[in-house]
C-alpha cells in the first residue's frame, strides 16, 4: 500500500500516512480483518473495471444502448445497499463468493456512467482531426477518446472503490470476512470500543484509497495538459 501511495500521489506525507495507518491497525490487532477487506475490495474493483469500462464505452458509442442501460443504472443506484443481499442469498446462499458478487453489482454503476460521460465529452473537433488523419474506429477509440476520458474514468474508479468499501461492511451480514464482521458484532452487542476502532480502520482505508486514486487522476490530467511526468 505504501508503494501504491507513492505511485498514486508521489508524496512522502501520503506514504508516511499510509504506513502509520497500517502500523496502528496492526498494533490494535485488526491486521487480519483489514487484509481480508483489502482483498475483497481489490477483487471487486478489478471486476468492476473489467466489466464497467467496456460497458461504458458501448454506451458512449450507441445512443440506443445508453437509453436501455441508463434506467437500469438509475435503479441500481437507488436501491438500498442491503437489498442487494436478498437475491444473492436466495440464489447462491451465504459466503465469500455471494458477498463478492453483491459488492460488484453495487459498485459498478459509477465507473459505467463516468466512462460513458468521459468519452461523450471528447470534443468533436478532436474526432474530426483524427478522421482527417485517416484514423479508423479502433484508433480513434484507444488513441484519442479513451486517453482524453481518463480523468473521468479514474473518477469512476475512485467512486467504485468507495462504494466497494461501503458494501463490504454490509456484506458481512452474509458471511464476508473483514472489518465489517467486528463492526456488526459491536452493533449487535453494543461494544462501543470495538465498533469505534474498526470503524476508524474503515475510515483510514477509505481516506487512503481516496487520496491515491484522486491524486493519480489529477496527475494524469496534468500530464495530458502540460506534459508532466506520470
């Protein structure tokens, strides 16, 4: 995580803050639950990226597809998070895999929406210039539209990570291991100290992921506009 903090932010305070946060987490005996939470978030985010970005590109290329998918995304973002657990438990039971599926379904809409938005915001003049140079469909998409849409795409990745983290806590209700389990136990038994410590660990993870993804997106934007190193 310290390496990711340096790659994302290129800031020593960010690296020191990340190391200090994980040191405190380990000192208070929350290391195993934190690693389980990180594993679920990492896999869920990867699945959302692999499925969400192509779907967002498809929406950007077809108004008909956008018309069909937008209401589905609206419904997905309106339904309360714990409601996702009901069909998953009915179809797959309880455990890590059903919980991971619920996290992925809950967290995928932002990256789909912002990928679609980023590609649609590419200036028509830029696309016309690409056409003038003889670029084909694939070249325009991967050499022009996607690079220009990267700040929006990374904003979608940021939101997806945050929503994955929130849903992992809810998914502890169906057997997903991680920081959500002691939080749920603290709520059930009114253990204030246990709930507070694990809640602060979740907040620390959220801040770390948020800063890494946001700073990396900003550096990409600066690189695109002014030629800075990434």
